[in-house]
């Protein structure tokens, strides 16, 4: 964990983040696809402002938008929204709001018989969900940071199996160790 913050701090210095930035400058920088907000960076105090920019959107045609973010209201390396409930037949478009992310299903953490998916790095991906159940997905390069999300399609018919099978995945999280458990506990 310390290595991550050292790396992130070095990245912040190389990108020229100044400790004297005003709130407006920080806010504008956070809207940038290449932005990173790290501990000690002035933007960490202003992360709540980003929620207006990164608000959950729906297209009106049964398609939901999930953004892949370096940081958001719920923390670092997150999908927004991270826990989504939709109806069978609806679609989700994963949008790389910040670069360097993808969306990929996790083997054993989607309903049986469903075709797995893996989007390209920094590429938008649209998936239509037909089968009811709970789907857990990840950002492949950031799964160790618990960059995971959950989509519940209709009734959570496989929730118990997902909870049991997700325990091994969670053991590999280097940070945000309770994130997935928290998401799954919110499903009704």
C-alpha cells in the first residue's frame, strides 16, 4: 500500500499538481480523463464536487451508464455506480471516464450459462443483460485495489453462491478489503 502512495505521489509531482491550487482549479483537473487524486493532494478535500460531474446517467432507452473512475465520491479506483439494479433485457455501457480501465466479468461470479465479457483497456463497452441474477465484474489491472462492481438483473437468484465464491477474490485485495462485501450486503 505504501508503494502505491509513493508511486501516486511521484505521479502527482510529475504532473505538476501544486499544493496551492484553488478549489476551482482542482475541480477542473478532476474532470480531466487523466486526473488522479491521491492522499495529500489538494483535490482529495474536494472530491465531493466531482459527484456532480460524474453523476449516474441513464440514456432513456433502457441503457445505463457505469463510469470507470480513478476517484469518485466512494473512493479511489471505482465504478460509478458500483452497485446497479436493472431489469432483464436492459443494457449497461461501461465508459472509461478516466483512462487505463476496463470492465471484465469474473469467472464464477456471474450467473451460470452467461457468456463472460472482457472489454478493452480504455474502451467503451456495452453489454445487454438477459438472465436474472447477480453479476460481479472488475477492472482487470486494478482488481487488487478492489476496483469491482455489482449488477443485479431482476431477482438476485444466485446471491448466496456469489457471496460464497467472492471470498477468495476478496483475499487478494490490497486495499478496500470490505468493498465487495459491502456492495453484496446492499442487495435485496
